[in-house]
């Protein structure tokens, strides 16, 4: 009988064991090296704050002046004086333009001379009337004493009455002369164009020597002076008819201008049109006017600027909120869970806008949620690592 050699068998098993250990080590090493690395993500903390609900214009609005007058002289005539220039600031009542009016000045001077004549005549006639009345009074005394006849008394009384009537007629001439003066001055006033309010001259149509005429009915003509009151401005903007019912006069608004980047102006709704514009059948709008709150001289806003308005119709303060960009379809968010693994959470939102959404349930204050949803591989169940915030420039 032959027995196996124990030394050779032990060596064989040792080799097998060593190979198994090496294989296990290699598999473990490959698994360790090929494991997925945590994805860096940007996290946002769920905090409390203010959430606003607002509506915005569908197309660009326009900056307008609260008062703007495109004026022409009340009467036609040749321009004899242009007393302002484009861009000049004027005050209420200041003369802007004059038409040739020498004939009306001559009429006024004639009426003034007629008034002087009438006054002199009144003095003469009324003085004679007073003397005749005194003579009639003396004649009455003499008649009572029997020194004169009744015929002489009647003559004196009649003369006094006649002269008194002449005095009254002369006073009427004075009133007529005053009326002719007023008529001449009214004609002169029609030949002058004055500023109805403080403002800036936007445009002038016409030159010295040209003929200016008021616009006849149904035939529009260029105004002689375009005057703008730039102390008060507002934005006229179209709002979608679906949002019109949410807007009320006096609501707070924010105004942004394409010409002034990076700045927001405060305002309030001053008017809501009582009708819907259907210029575009598929996009019916309501015209809304938003007035600027306070404007400083250095703001230098120009009429005609394009503008956008955001009208705030509801506000809730100190509510739980999350950035609007952290919401996935179906009001879902990715919450940073234990050990850095993302968890999907369904949230119920309340008031919201393009910036924030109110959280009614589904999250707690202090929770961390992912805001960098556009990064590859970011989904529920994935391990992530918070990205260090970039230092401010």
C-alpha cells in the first residue's frame, strides 16, 4: 500500500489559497477603483421669507408723460415770434409763439382813444346835467314864491331831465368802449400761444414767417408746439386678459427700463382700461397704466422709453419658501438626505412667482435641497457632495 506524501498536498492547497486571495484582492481593487464618485451639487436651505404673486406685461410698455399738450394757436396767421427752442424748460403762462397782430393792436388803440373821448364827453354832459338840475330846483323855489310862471318852471325841469338822459347815454358809450377794448384784447390773446403748465418743449413745427393755422375738424395737422410735463411719468403696458381680474388701482408695482440696466423703479397702478384690446385675436390684452412713485432730477427719464412692469397683487410674509428653480415637474424636489444620498420629496406649494414658491407641506425649515438640477446624473438615490460656494468677485 502506498500513502500520499503530506508535504506535496499541503503545498498544492497553499497555492490554490494564494490564487483565491489574489483574485479576491483584484476584484476588490477593481470594484474600489471603479466605484462612482459623489456628484458635486449646489444646495439651498429651506428658509422663511416673503413670497409675492405678480403679473407682468405681455409686450413691452411705453413711458408716457402724465400731461402732454400738442398745441396750435387758436387763430391762423403768420408766425412773427418763436420765443422758445426745442428742449427748453418753460413755466405755466409763458409765451411760446406769437402771430402777426399789428391790425389787432391798432384796433385796441382805437378803442382806447374812443374810451378817452367817451370819458371826456361824460364829464361835459353830466356837468351840464347837474347844472340844469340845480336851475330846476331854483325855479321851483321861485315858483313857490310866485316870482315866475309855471311855464318857466316846466321849461327848467324839462331841460334838467333832458340833460340827465344825455349823461346816462354818455355813460353807456363808456361801457361800449370798454367792450371794444376787451374784444380787441381777446383777439390779441388768440394770436399768442402760452404754456398751459410747466414742462419741456419737445418739438416745434414752423419757422418765422411761415403761416400757422389751427387744425380744422377731421383734418389733423402738425402741432406748432409739443409740450411735455416730465415731472410726472407713467408706463402704459398691455396685460393679458387672463390676469386683468387680479389687478386693482393702487397696487404696488416694479418698473424696469431697457435703457437703464440693473435698476428697478417703484410704482403703483393708476388706471386700468375698461375694455379689452383685440388687435391680436390670439392675444387679447388690457391696457394698464403704472405711475412712477418718486423720480429724481438725475433719473433723466425720457418719454418713449420701453419698459416692463411687474404688478404685485398678493404678498405673504414669514412663510416657508424655496427658490422656484428647485422645483421639478409635479412639484417635486431633491432633498439632501443622510450620508449624502438624494431623496425625492413631493411638496405642496401655495403662493409662487418666478423667484420663490411658498411651501405648505413636504419640507421642514432648514432642509437642504438641490438647485443645480441641470447637472448630469443628479437624481434620487445618487450620492452627492455639497459644492463649495464660489467666492464673490
